[in-house]
């Protein structure tokens, strides 16, 4: 990678070790990225933009590729009545980053409220977006929590197992 991203500068400034993991930039789905990289989807975290009811500043929510955000549990953790996923164009307009490259590390200077799904705390390292499509960073979970001031919450559900019948 020839251009250093702001997320990388932030990690270096705080002496948090990281590894750059590149993949084709047309990939945006975290599960597809995990598959291409040959790593389990529970290690690749996607960053979602969620809007709380009442129009206050959106949240950044990091959950594993194979999990689904539970909006009710997120709203409860955030202390709001309701929350909804931001539309892609709204997420891009509010963050200044393209979907597939939205990164809590790249947005720390904007003081977003960040939530990290609880299963991440069971791992030493996870992959998160570096702030540009095609670039993930393998970072220590504790360093990620510290730099993003992430709130830890149980806010996701596992995807339906493919062996289960689909209603």
C-alpha cells in the first residue's frame, strides 16, 4: 500500500501495532471479504452507521461479518427508544467515507459514539476497515476499544444456520 491512511497514522501515533490487509476494492460485503482472505467471518468486523430516533448524531457500530445487528438491543444500550440503519447514501454523506470503507478509526476526530459488539472482546485481534475500500487493518481489540472509545454491548444475533429451514 503506497498511501498511508489516517487510521494508520492514528494507530502509529498511539503505538498500536497493526497489519494492513488488502483485498479487491469492489468487495464491500464483510463475509465475502473474509472468504477471499481465507479467514473466519467472526474475525472480520463491519462498521454500520445507525441513526437514533430524534435526529441526534448517528452511531458507528462494529459487528462481526456473519452477525446481524439487533436494533432493539442497540437502542437499549444507547439509551434511546429506537434506532434504524442509515441508508447507504446517508451513511456516506455523514461520514465522508464510502460504504465498504467506513471506519471508526478514520473518524475518531469527529467524536462519533462507537459501539463494539461484545464477542469481539473474546479475541486478541480483529480486522476492521482502514477507511478506504479494499483496506482492512488487523488490530488488537484492546487498542481499538481505547482509540475509538467504543462502548461494549451485546447488540447482534447470529445469522441463521444454513441447515435451518428458511421461513
